């Protein structure tokens, strides 16, 4: 049985590579180096028992998992989502450049250096040119605004 262990470890390593390549969540990544180390141990001129090789495999994988949770924590940490493009205007203050009147279908604001079509949250509300508004949301290509208090 000991003479077949290099092949067993090669199969374990290949299986871990296949599973890891099929997922994006680092599921079996730690078994790949553990399998390689166990294969090297099984090829040593001194014959090492199978249970010792299995122990080396699991200890190596465990050490790598612990290292990933501590040493590599910053590398694997999810980055906060930073609003860009359209989402970056939500919550910002804007200057009304054309009186906003939903009934007439008119209105424009300037926010973050760009001019946008704008409407108010309520149809009966009119916001005069030069007023400061807050962008609440985006509907289609129009900003939904409310007058800043």
C-alpha cells in the first residue's frame, strides 16, 4: 500500500484542483499544497507509514486554513462597495438650473459637475431655479429630487 501513496496523493491533489477550478470560493485550495507535501513525503527514501502521511496532509491543510484566517485576512477581506457613476449622485445636493415642474415635464439640476433632467417626488411640488435640492433616487434618466430644508 505504501508504494501506491504517491499516486493517491497525486489524485487527491488533482481532485482538489478540479474542485477549486469549478468554484470561486476557495473551497479546496488548502488541500492542493497539503497533497503536494504529502506526495513528497511519500517519495522519501525512508518509508513513512500511511497514517503518518494522512496526518501530515490534514495538519498541513489545517495550518494553511488557520494562516488564511489570520495572516491573509487583509488579502481576502471584501472591499466596501463604493458608489460610482449613477449611484454616486444619490444623496448629494444639487443646484436647480431649470425650474422643476412635473406637470409641465420640465426641470434640470447640476450635481457633481453634470447636468441632469430632474423631477420632484410629488407632482404638485415646484422647485424654482437656483434652489438647492437633495437627490433621492434615479428613475430612468431623471433624478428624483426634494427641496433641501
